């Protein structure tokens, strides 16, 4: 079996309170596109708590990586042609110590079939390639912490059914106290700069909290988050 091709470089640890841990998270990419690999390296370059530790376009090496607990998240391109992605997720689900929970799929569109299969097998979730790079960064941190995310707009997305209030209330339990505070302030119409001033944090930290809560609730944008806040009665007047 060929060894995993490492792209890892020394990185500094971060003290960002919005990050997922106080150590560098090791990411492994399963894809047959060098363009995607270079793009991911470029995205992670600005985030010292994340590093691309390896990549592969070969099935045997990808399976080996899925079973290797030293990788925190495995990013798998759902459209990868050189690997049977469904088989890879199945292998991880049945043989990896953490199951498929560390696998984050990249998809070109909000495919309900992909989200459904990922959900059934216990995968970490799905992120659309059309999303902002910071959306992917937040998803990587969340999956590493044991959360599950799904592509906004999918019917499998946790926040896709506004009628299921009990499910929404359960999802709110996933939010940290700070994320709930940010959601409440969003519902009051505040912008990032105003929220930062209110909570005495940086705007970048607020942006990270917003990305995290959108992912956890399965929402596409701030307007959707405001609607959920009103629906569940957690907004209040200023």
C-alpha cells in the first residue's frame, strides 16, 4: 500500500475562542483534482489551527486514511471519479473507530440523496463547493468537534422544515451560549460590528460564530437565522 502523501507544514497553534481546539487540526483530502487540493491549501493557509496533512486520489490510500485516527477530518469530494465515495463512507462507518463522523463531503449542489446517505451512515456532513471558503473552515472545525452539518437548502438539512419546532428547539441545544447570544442580536437587526461592540469581541469572532450557528441549524443565511429566532421566541427587543 502506498504511503499517504503528506502536505503538512509546521503551523502555529491558535488561541481563537471561536476555534475548535487549542491544537492544530489535521485534515486529509480525498480527491482526484489537484486544483481542489491547491485551493484547500490556500484556504487553510490563513487558519493556523488547520493544516492539510495529506491527500490521495487512490482508493486504498483513502481507506487507510479513513481508518487512521490521527486525522481529525477527512474531506471527500463527492464527485471524485477515481474512488467509490459511497464505498469509502461505508468502510469508515463500519470499521473506523469513530465511524464516518470525521468525513465531510464536498458536493457541487444541495443533493438530497447525498445528504440523506451521509446522514444515514453517520458522516460529518456535506458542504457545497459554491459556499464561501469561511463556511468550509467553520464546517471543518465543527466536524472535528463532533457536530454534523448538512448543505443549506437540502430537505435533509436540520433547519429545512419550519413546521418542526421541537426539532429546532433540540438543535438550539447544540449552540454555545455565545452563539445563542449572537443569534439573539442578529434577530434584533444588529450588524457584525454592532454585535462585536455589544459582546466586546472582534468582528472576525462574530463572523465565526455566525458561520457556526448557521451550520448547526442547517440555515443558508442570516435572514433565515432571524426567522428561526422569531419562530422559536428567542428574540427580544433591544
